[in-house]
C-alpha cells in the first residue's frame, strides 16, 4: 500500500493488490485494457467498477458556513479482484474542498 500526502491535508492511498488473496489482477482494469485493444477507449484508459466522491458533514450545518469555508471530502475507486472476486478500493482519496457559491437559478440550455 502506498500513501501520499500533499502537505495541505489531502492524501491518496493506492493498493496494488487484493487485500484478501494478494492478486494484482482486477476485473474492470482488465476490461479497460480490452476496451483499448478493441478501439473503444484511448491508450492508457483505466476504469474501476465504481468511483465515488462524497462531501462529509451535515448539509444544514454546511449551508450556514460562509463561502470559502472548508469541508472534508472523500473519494474511492472500487474494483473486483479477478481471482477471488473480493470487492475492494484500490484508490482512496481524502481531503478538503472549499465551499463555492451555488447559482440561485440554473439556466437550461436553449432557454437562457
């Protein structure tokens, strides 16, 4: 497992093998390679089973924060072990996001 910190409170952890069986093969990573071979994706393309990004905290409390306030965020990329089928997170990100203003009215394309 490899963990990198940027000195600003953000970190990325990468796990190159399955924690259950030690295999380095992943289902969706292999499918990504196949997509490249078939011309369905550009060279170097990698896709996990699922990717998530989440703001952590109570939305009502966050609404009271001033613009520029920071909130903790986390993100994961999930994949499935090719050999034992364990679901695990080869990539985990944690850090802080800066609160930005939200638009009062969204403009629908063509109705601007």
